[in-house]
C-alpha cells in the first residue's frame, strides 16, 4: 500500500530510510556559505539595519509566517538579486516525490522557489517566529530531493525571521546534504552574512 506523507510532516529519519539521504562528512562539501563572500555597500547595510529594526519592533507581538516573508525574507531576496534576471520566483509551488519502490510519496508546497530555467536552484522555507528552524530542515530537504536535476547542487534557505540557516544537497549517486550553522538577527553582523551568502549563491548560479 502506498503511503502518502505531507511534506510538513516528514521526518529526517524517513528521508534517510526511504531515499538513502546521508549527511556529508566532508568539511568542504558546503564551502559556498563561508568562502569568497562579497562585501556589502553602506547602502545595503543601512537597508539591513532597517529590516532588523522593523522586525524587532513587530516582534513585540506574535509574528506569523506571512509577516516573516514580507518584513524579512522579501528584502533579503531583493538585496541578493533574486528579483532580477536570470531568476524567477514561484510561491506555494506544489511538489511530489516518491521513493524508488513507489512505496512512499511525499507531497507539499514550497514556500518560495527561486529558479533559473530550467533548473530549480533555491528552495526557501519560512516559518512563524515561534518555530525552531529544526522543524523546517526535513521539509526543505524533501522538496530539494524533488529537484529533477541530479548534476548540480540545490540550495535551501530557512528562516523564522530571527534565525537563518542554509542547506546544500547533491543528488549524484547517494544524495548528501550539509547545513550551515544557525545565523541570528540578534548576533553581531549575522544579518549581513546572510545576504552575503545569498549574493554568493546567486552569483554561482548565474555564472553556472
């Protein structure tokens, strides 16, 4: 009997069992989020300072997922260049992935999919501010596994408005993934680093 699982309910253990997913054990597997990051202009830093101030003001009350997307995620993607050619953005993109024996089917909707035709390149999951990013990791990985291109990496970006984390997945042979450490809006210049990483990934994709 075929088991149908909603993406939001999938666990990391299920992805490992059904799709052979493994965590990479090579420190250089996901070097893109730490190396060769671009510098930001004073104007870009000012814009990010405004994003931080606006989020902190609004976070006095519960912040739901749509507000996270509007106040934090949207300006980050704009500053990173994902609203410009050659990129396109889809919201609530429906995905379906099945295990090799068709015993398990995962269905769901990606919050935001940034793509560079004909490839999927960046899967973004945004959660309400009260949620830990841990709840989004397995969901994002499930959607990244649905990327039809096995030759190039797929990147994921998770945020709850206050915290941020990046994922890299390679599907060649055994699918492997790795995570960045968690960056925080409240810690130093982490928000600058988030945009630097997004800009770097955009450049890699644009020039691939």
